C-alpha cells in the first residue's frame, strides 16, 4: 500500500510538471506568433515601398525596365532549361 501511495504521488508530481511545461510552451508559442505577425507587417510595409519605387522607376525609365525584364526572363529561361536537361540526363 505504501508503494502505491508513492507511485500516485510521483504521478501527481509528474503531471504538475507536465502541465507547467505545457503552459510555458503555449505562452512562448503565443509570443513567437505575435513576433512573427509584427515582422510580417514590417515586411509588407517594406514590400509596398519597394513596389512604389519599382513602379516609379518603370514609369520614368520604360526602356531600361523592359531591358531588365527581358534579361531576367532570359536568365530564368536558361536556368529552367538547365534543370530540365539535367533531369533528363539523370533518368538515362
């Protein structure tokens, strides 16, 4: 009987520690979520600023913007072609 009481006491103590750890983890997760939301808001604001600057640049320099876009498109196309070519070589 004495052993059974000790086991129950250990189980109660362990459960208290588990509950405390769970509560702490939940609080920390909430803090992290709030921090992530704040950072996301900052990133959205910065992205809006960059978008405004890019649109202003495109309006004032349409030819340069078109050339830049064509260059980026060509680079992405080359990368895509290289990826497709390397995958077909690996299959053989």
